C-alpha cells in the first residue's frame, strides 16, 4: 500500500584516528577547565560522539569539506553545533580524521589529512 523506504545496502567499515580522540579531549578539557563548565563539557563530548556515530549509516549525505577540496570529494564533514567532524571515504571504508572548531583557519584543516 505505502511506499517502502529503500535501505542503504552498502556496508561501510569505520576507522577512528587517534587524532580524533586527541581533538575531542582538547575540546572537552577546554570547556571543563578553562570555561569552568564541566557539565557542558560532558554534553558537548557526548554530542560530538553521537554525531560521529551517525556517519557510518550514510556518509554520502554529508557535504564535502570545503577546507580540503579534492576532485574525488573523499573528504567530508559532519557538524555538531560549531564543531566539524572531518572524515574520509574511500570505497567502503570511512576514516574519522578529527574534530575541529568551524571557526578555525583553513590551514588547520589541511593538517588533519
């Protein structure tokens, strides 16, 4: 009777770089200790992790990372509030490269490759 939603049959493997965890730790520590907002730090850390976990379900819905342009458009970004989660797609493999503030300079994005 009703239309059935087409399921994404493509399966992806996920790899999370050490750089992602270091970036996340820096963000959480900054909010908790520099801004003196430990509860907010926990919320932000959890929010970034939840946004990152959604990437594997359909990574192609996220926009190309404007700060790391390529012809093949392998670098993409997911966002949580003002933070951008940068990841790379090659065939059926996703690599989470890091998380940066969207307010940072373009040069800091190129270092994340």
